[in-house]
C-alpha cells in the first residue's frame, strides 16, 4: 500500500467515520427537543414522540446522503483507475 492510498483511506475515515454519530445525535436531539417542548406545553408525550420520529428521519437521511456520496466517490475512483489502466496498456503496443 503506497502513501497515497493510505492518505485516501484516512480521508475517507474522517469523512464517513462520523455517520453513526450523526445518526445518534439526530435522534437524541429530536427526542430531547420534543420532550422539552412537551413539558412546556403539557401535550402528554405526543410532541416527544413526534420529535423522536423527526430526529430518526433526519438521522437516516444523513446516513443515506453519506452512502450516496460514498458510492459516487467510489465510482469516480474506479473510473479513474480503469482509464489509467487502459492508457497504460495502450502505451506498450
């Protein structure tokens, strides 16, 4: 493994290593925010449930967007490597 691949791996870890944290924090903030509003308004837990649901949707949306971004980057890298391999094979003939 060369230094460039190692560096790219660390960059990917930094970019996508926080996806789980984003998911958990989105759910937690939605729940706690809903609970806080619920206590202020006395809605009997309905706003807490709504906040939890909203946080869950926001968290999974973040995971989905990261997965799409990761797939696009992987496809671009594969395309670059294929074009590099194809160009190298044509040089010798």
